C-alpha cells in the first residue's frame, strides 16, 4: 500500500479512521473493540506525530495490533461481532462482508487471525509481524502454518468461489 502524505495528525485521522477501524475489526473480531482500538491508534499517532508522520498508517496498525495482543493476553473470551461498512480500496472490506471467509477467520484464535490478516491482507513479512506482536519470527511462522491448515479445513466445505481466496 502506498504511503500517503498527510499534513498533520488530524488530516490523517479524518482520512484513515474508517480503514483503521476495519483493520482493527479483522484483528479483534469485535466492532466495539475495533472502534476502541482505532481511536486509541489515532490518539497515539496524534501524540507522537513527529515519530509517526513518515508512515502514520503503519504506526497506527502497529498500535492496533499491540493493544489487541495485550487484550487477548489478559482475557481469552470472544465478543460477538457486528457488521462494519467497507470501501473497495480497503483489503479488509471484502473480508468483513464475506460471510464464509469471515466465519473461517473467526474459527482461528486471535494470535493466528492476527498473523493471517497482517500477512495475507496487508502483506507484512513474518519478521515485520514478529516485531509488531513482540513474538519470535518462528512463533509467527508456526501460527501462520496452523492458521492455514485450519482455514483450509474450514473452507474445504465452503463455496468454490471462497476456496479460491485461500491462496
């Protein structure tokens, strides 16, 4: 994804809050948590604008992932998810509205789902994901392998159009 130049944190927040909310929704599995995580990320970008201005989107995503990891480490319970609107220029949008694919992602644990979303939809490398999540690269790689097996098993019974998405 190309980096957009933003004049200040407020301009970034206005332009990217919805996309960050969708990203957070995919990571957390909850619309309420997604709202919280996206707002926290925007506030942190604003507070650290000098550091974040070169790539505020990546900075905000890292905040979302880090905060979400902290949440699922503290509490392992799932919260039911709601629908979130999407735009076609956002990779998370199609997944959020695709019932079978969304259900397959929900079958994964939060750590595995986080790795899949970051690697497949947002094209982060395992090393980058490891740095974001604070885990060793081997842990990220094994989570991704487990997630792929689980997604394959779940999607094997889904519609043929969905099966072609699994890569």
